[in-house]
C-alpha cells in the first residue's frame, strides 16, 4: 500500500534540511534542563542572553543551538537550558546546552495579510490555525509579520473551537538581502555615511533604534535596503557576474552621494555550506573601479509606479471606511489609553475628517507607500486633537473613491514610506 500524499503545506520537501534539523529539540532529557526565556539575540553576531527563573541571565552562543546551518533565537522565546560558570565573566553564567520545549508545533504559513496583521498557519498534518501579528516573536526594531510559505514553530491554543497560534517563531526571520548576506550595523553605518545626509532613525529614542546590547541599528535604513533588494529581485534587476574576485552580485541601492553619484551593493560569493551564500564586500559608487568592465550596464534602480498621479490624494473623491469593523479590527494598534472602542470610534471619525482637510490644504500631507504591488497613501490620524499624529491611516484608490484599509503605527508607516522617497516629516516623524 502506497504512502499517503503529503499535505500541500507539509514541511517535508519544502524546507532545507538544515532548517528542519534546527527545529528538533536537543538530545538532552528535559529533566536535565531548566526553563528560560530569551532576553535578546544578535542575529548578525550569533549570540545573546537568556533569563532564568531565578532572574539571572546566561550568555548564549550560536554553537549551543541544536541543528546545523542557519539557526537563531528570538526575544521572548521559551527554551530549556543547562548553564555553567562563564569563564570570561567572573560570577556570570554561560549556556552549555539548549533545547526547545517538546510541546512546540511545526508549521508553514499559508496566508498572511501584512496590513491587517493576521493569517493562517498549517501544521505538518495540514490543519490550519489562526495567527495574529501580536503573537509573532520578533526582535526590537523588527516589524512583526509573516511571509506565506515560510516555516515556523508555535504553541497551540484552542479557543472557541478554533486553533490559535501563540508565541510564533520564524525559523529564518531574515528578509530580502539578509537572506543572501549578513548586514551588520557597521555596514548600514557605512552606507549612511556615503549617501547624501538623511535621518535613518526615529526622532524619539526607543527600543526600535537599538539592538539588545544598545547599539544603533538604523531601523529605517535596514528596512529600506531589505525591501529595495526584494523589489529588485522581483524586477530582475540584480546583476551577477564573474570577475577577478570570483562570483559577484551587484544591485542599485537607489541612494546617491552628495554629488548625486549612484551607490551600489557589491557582494562576493562565499564557500558552499555557509549560512549566508554571499558576503557584502562594500557599498560602491558608480565610478568605483571594481565595477569597471564587470557588467554590460550598471543595474537600474527599483521602480514602483508608471502613473505619477497615484502618488497624490484627490480631495474631491469620497473616502469610505467600514465603521462597523474598522476601529474594532485595529484597536490593538491604538495608544493604550485610547483603546476603549466607543471613544476610539468617536476620535477616529473626527481625526479622519481633520486629515482630509489637512491634505486639501497641503497635498504633501498624504504620503505614498508601496504595498503588495500597488501604491497606497498614508494620512495622519491625530486622535488627541492636536497636530501630532498617533497613527497613519492607509487608504487605497478604487475607481472614483478611496477606501480606508487599516492603520499603522508611525514607525512602520515611516519604513513603508521611505521605500518610495524621502518623506516630508511634517507629521510622519516618530
């Protein structure tokens, strides 16, 4: 009798072997380990800390994570560890062994709406469970979200007869360019120095602007580079060649120097079997000798629209929102003190009317963003009755009217907007 056909979302055959092996718990019996929670993890350097039940922390290195190839931990992730003295830190602890809890489920994301922040995951048996963005574990400065087709692990909770995923971990959270090569804070800093002057951080310092060790991470620039590279891949604008230094990958960053000279990413191939297949050698100017004669032509920048009129809000057209669901569906994105539904509904209606008036007076107050193959517009939602926005209203044009899609926190809105152009920070200035 033949074996049953695998689920269309089965992990088998869809994932690299090293990723599958990384899911498996360590070989040590659970009673030899104690529970801990990941405090922070530096994805680029491969180390971090876990917090034990006693409150003490233990330094943790990539080498103790089970599996081969790419592995990582995520802040908030529950793990099992065995610790010992840290020889490099008197009185400190070092993780000597690490395993994952046995009750974790494996699955593949089958659908995810990035703007609404929810989707579904199919486990290895093909059963689908609901997932909300608030349950996706992520590092500070990284927007919580999932990609259809990616592998995850999760805890399962059944509520109202429906399975819901909790504490969802992406097995490979790298995005865009970072799936090909490591991009460090220093790399981003060098690009920021080469490019014409621009603020790549948030106005108000918070956890999104630093890693677990307190170093700047250029959150807006990192998002810009990742999504720009992803768009270039979609458009077939990433160039590859073989030169004196071996296999080379080159892409146009879309940024320029103060003298308006284009800047490119210049990558070299790594040896087979490395966690990253490429190494970022340098950010180079158009005149850099390493590009001379390498390609038939310099790679073109990413493009996002053909008709520039889509970049502007037409105040003559109606703006329609589904008031029965709009606020309720997005309430968890509102400031904590404004999450009372009747109050939030009243304030949102007033803020939408004010936003329309503001855009009619100043067209630049409607900031364009690119999402899922189309241009959308961001309007300021000033919920406290002042000129300072607390959220961005996402609207898309449908024929002769606009539809309100969702709301975004300002840091996420700024990341999205910068992909198209340097936005006017009149209100989009988190």
